[in-house]
């Protein structure tokens, strides 16, 4: 039976826009605007979207770094359900880890690697002696292709790829159940990106982890996820199994993302979806928020926000596939 490990229920994250000497609120950036996701244990989810889609805010909310404005993120830890926005026991908090895009800024440049890695382990008192802990960390470093003696070096002595390997060690050292990975390879040289992705796949299998992989690159999303969630301006616009979504994307925005990847160009886009720029998240278009870039936009698209609904096994938020569109076509015919 598939066991739910994370359940996101109508999540909203709004950031106030403040101006003036009294920092009055002039509006909100709706970084996440009412999304629902269920993730099963050991399922790999990729979240894909451009900058400003809300995917990083989603990742940070999942590990409790950002408090929701509305809705809930529920986390199933050893059969008990925890609300990620609340104060959590340390073992629960540490069992969801996050790996960030820039490994350099996530490592303290003034601390040797050993000092960065040992801190969370000491809080948990997981080891009987310092030697036991150092042996453990040394083994993990070797597992990711580094050396034990690297424990005594500083972050600036490593390449970007090596620093990301250290970030991976820091995450797995706490024996997590879930890791949220926010563009973990996008700051690395192309030559080392695939090495790190392969390492992450091996680590996942060995430690029986659930990954939530955040990326702007839909081909990386396919490689890392069994299921892909496509986000646009704070909303989910399509969810499907990775293979099916790549083979037959329905939402025009998913088609746009695919059209930017040479090796998996969509053959299903009837009209070319122009890349363009997403609108400002401060001024989100009415109705479907993709309508200002969509070549299929209809009258209803400006009036009604399309809900996610099932279309040939994919969940798609688009009036092209909704009953309203069918009703309009019938009325116009
Ligand atoms: Fe395009 Fe309308 Fe579908 Fe939005 S709802 S993606 S504007 S066709």
C-alpha cells in the first residue's frame, strides 16, 4: 500500500510588499497560491517551473523554513502526523533535509568541514564518542567520492562539485527520510552536473529516501522524478507521471518548457508557444495566469481560473480540456 509521507493542503505563501518609512503593506506577492500535493513514501517528485513559479518557496515551506500564510503541510514521521509550520521535535525536524542550489553559501567559510558537519549531530547526541562520529562522517565523505582528510579543510579549498558533495553528506548524515533538493546542480559546471545527479540517485537507493527535486530544467526533472509537477506563478498547472508528461504534455506552459529542451522537443504543441517573460508576480493576470503568453487563450481564460482536472490521466489546469471549453464550443457552433 502507498503510504503518504507528505500532504500539502491548500498551501498559500504570500509575501507582503512594504514601502515608506512606516513600512505600510501595499499588496502581496502570491508566491504560492493554493496548491495541493500528496507524496508517497519513496516516491520521487520533481517540481519544475521558471524563476518566480514558487518552486523554491514550496521547497522551503516543506522543510519549515517558511511559514505558510494559509493551508498546511503535513508530514508523516514514523506513523505520526506533524504540521511542518509548528515547533517540531529535533528528530522530526532533521528527518526532512534540504540541499540548496549554491553549496558555497550554504557552508560557513570560516569553519572546517568537520565543524559544519558535526554540529547537528552533536545536538542529537547520536554518537557515544567523538571518534565514532568522525569515523561516521569520514565514511560518508568516501561514499560521495571525497576523502576522510577533507574533514579538516575549509570550503574554499573545494570545487563547486565537491562542495555540493559535502552538502549531500551534511543532509544524509542526519539519516533523513525526505530530502528537498533545490536546483542542486544548476550552479555546477555541465561536466560535473551528471556526476552529482548520478550520485544523488545512488544515495537515494542506498538510504531509501524520498526526494522532492526542484529544477527549471524539465529533462533533469524527468531524470530525477517519477512524477513531475509543473508550476507557474504560484499555481500547479499540470501533474503527471514523468514519462507520460514528457511524451504528451497537455498544458501550453508544459509544452513551452519542453520546447526549450532540444533533446525532448514536444511534438504535441499544435501552435508554437512563445517563450517570452512571465508577468510580474505582483500583478498576476486575471483568470488563467498563463493567458498573457498562451497562443490558445480564449475569452473564458481571462474570466475564470481553470481548476486542475483529469484529462487522459494527467491533471491539467487549462480550459482547453475543461467542461467549460466544451460548453463554449457547443454554444458557439
Ligand atoms: Fe491557455 Fe486558456 Fe489554457 Fe490558460 S486556460 S493555458 S490561457 S488555453
